[in-house]
């Protein structure tokens, strides 16, 4: 089964108070799971990577054989596709963690860049994470 995931990280200030949002949907658009949480003070790019890491850690629960992740972070998507180098040391560590998670994954993985207008639900969850101050384990 193909599962569509939408991820977003939000930071109020850069760095600032940050949150993540992840939504899993089936191919018909039915929501399977929503995840929202607070990650403390971080940059927007760190929040984007943290959202993807939470997504990858929770994907097995969807029983997917293929995961297609949608993100409005052009930087993260292009880094993961090998189009951009990862220069920032913190992002490099998270980039490596993503690759470790993918190496263990039991599903096919694809990542796509989408415009913010197509990622509003995940953005709302990321902002809810900031507002709730409910910490999420990453």
C-alpha cells in the first residue's frame, strides 16, 4: 500500500520556538494519522528535518509498502535528492539520521517538494505543536 505523508517544521524566529507536523494519508486522501509536537528552540531547517525523522519513525505503523513524503522545504528535499550539499553541521547529522532510518526501512521511499499551499495541514499541525508546548520524542 502506498501512503502519502505531508511533513512540516515551523519556527517562530530563526532560531525560535519550534514544532513539527506530520500527516499520513492513504491514496484516496483519507487521513490515517496526524502527529504534532513541540521541539523547543530550533531553526526552521532543523524543524523540517525533525518532522521528516518523526515521519520515518512512524511510517511502519501505517503498514505502507511505499511512502511518498511531501515537504515544502526545498532545501531539505534537494539535499536528500543529492542536488544540494549539506554544509551545516547540525543538518548534516540529521541528514545522516534520515539515511540510517531509510537503510532499515521496510518500505520504498520517495520525497517530493510541494508548494506551501499544498502543505497547509502539516503547517497547521506544526504551529499547533508550538502552541501546545507538548514535547515530542524524536
